[in-house]
């Protein structure tokens, strides 16, 4: 279940990145602010991806690759 929740969080980050791009395109935020926002979103995204990898490794360690679904 944890990996599924993390995947949902990744989707939310992607939506946030799309929204940030729209804000920049519509000139609602200045480019420097957009850069900072994207850096922070990428940091969160990287952390989520790292956690997914760690949980998948732990799953494989405990149960082997037979029980792994995703």
C-alpha cells in the first residue's frame, strides 16, 4: 500500500509541475520564482522516487521477486 500512495504522490507532483508551468506561461509568477518552485518540486519528487526504490528493494529482500507487483 505504501508504494501505491507514493505513486499517487508522484502524480500530484506532476500536476503541480504542470500548474507551475501554466503560472509561468500566464505570467502569474516571475521566472526566478518559477525556478525556485520547480527546484523544490523536483526535490520532493526525487525523495518520493528514492522511497519507492527503497521499499521495492525491501519487498524483494523479504519476499523475493515472485511476490512483487509493481
